[in-house]
């Protein structure tokens, strides 16, 4: 049974809620009424009760918003027992009740933003969704308002593996309270060792050494992206890489993807059917021998897994390499040093 708080709020909006459910079910005949009742009882109700404790006047607005959003997520298989993304369920079970005071002000906006972030994190195999959720719960109390909390969520999504959020996240990160910035990017141990301005400069370098702010620059293989589509990867045929317009790209015979990589992760984002005009061969700033010896930006390293390389491209301190008979693209980077 749902609580009297939610039951009375829905009763006051019965006609609207019934119409909303009927419309959604016409669009999706697989929608299970019993499963939606369970979601209302086990996920929506605790949140509405928490909002009632935080700001009773916001209950009706919140109940309507959460009813609609949970119904949409269930219809899209993003919430419920058959959901594709368990992290969304964790957001509703743990984060929304804990953030009831923020939800009271904008229930649809906040719940949708956090659910959307959970979906994005779930879609990237290299992303750390549980870390994002734990960090959000730990740091949310330091955010002075709703906008700050949403900005924190974006920064944490970047930190937890969504490298394609980098440019946006860097911008909003600088609007966070100064005392929150170190923790938001996972380096609270740097606080007191370097200033906020120094941290800003280092983060504008995509590859700071997060363990040692004073580390000398060195080369390392930081990630691999791609993989064969038949095993859940991106590529149908063996990929190649190129540089164009300040970005790295990977492409096969069917599609082109932009490469996004930094110290927090690496992702591929669909660009289009064909690669952009660009540089078909690597510039002289990098050398890669058939023994896997790399020289880039004054740093040297030997990586045997790159010995049979077939294609490479460089952009700044980041080198992307394709090797023979592999659907994976290896990301080699210059780690450490100051801001770029």
C-alpha cells in the first residue's frame, strides 16, 4: 500500500493521472500496470514522503512530476524489474529521497537530470556509475542550490568516465564553490598542496597525474576504445584513426566516431557515415617504431602491444593507435606536467 501522503496527492489529480497512464499505455501495450503500481509504492512514495517532510506545500507538484517521469521511464525500459539500466533504479531508491529538499523546488528537472545521467553512464562500458552515485550523495550537501547540484552531477559524470562531457564539465566545474572543486574531480588530497588556480591549469591538460601533482611528464597507455560490434563494441570492420579540426576520429567501412579521452576515461561518439576531411597521416610530432617505441612531446616509451600498428593519429598530448587484426584503438598519452 502507498502512504496516505501520495494517495491523497494522486487522488487530487486523479483525472489527469488516469489520462496520462491511458495515453502512455496506448503507445506501449507492453506497459504492465502492476509493475507501475510497484514503482509508485516502492520508488515514488518514499520520495514524496521525504518531500512532505522537507516542504509540505510542494507535495502535489512533486507527486505529479514523479508520477509522469516514472511512467515514462518504465515505458522506456529504464525503470522497473526489466530495466536496462539498474543505476536509474538506484537513483530513485537512494538519491531522490536524500535530495528531497532540492526536489521540492524543481522535482521534474532534478529527477529527470539525474535519471538521464544514470542512463548515459550505463551506456558506457568504461564508466563507473556506482562511484558517480556515491560521490553525488557524499558531496551534494556542499552545493548551495539546485543549479550547483546539477553542475556537480555533470562534473562527476565526467570524472566517472564520460570523457565527451569534458568541455562542458570543465566550464561548470569552475562555477562550483571553491572548497568543492578538489573533491568533485577526485583529488581532495591535492588540497593544500596546490592552489585552485593551479588545479584549474592542470585540468586544462587532459592528462594530469592524479596521484602526484608534481610528477614529471611520462608516456603511458591509458585506455582502449572500440571493439568488435558482434561482442558489444563499435566497429564492424577493422578501424583506422585520423586527426581533423582539433579532434581525433576513428572510422571503419560503415561509420565514423569522434574519440574523447582524458585522465578520467575514454569514449567514442558517433560522428557520421564518413570521416571529416583531415590529416590522413600522422604529423612529424610523433614517431612510432615497429618495435612499439613511441616518442611524443619529448617523452619516450616502449609498448610491445603497439608493435604491429596499422594506423595512428595524434592531437596534442594524445596518440590513438590501431594495431593489426584488432578492433581496439589504444590511447597513449603524455601524463603529468602543467596545464596545456
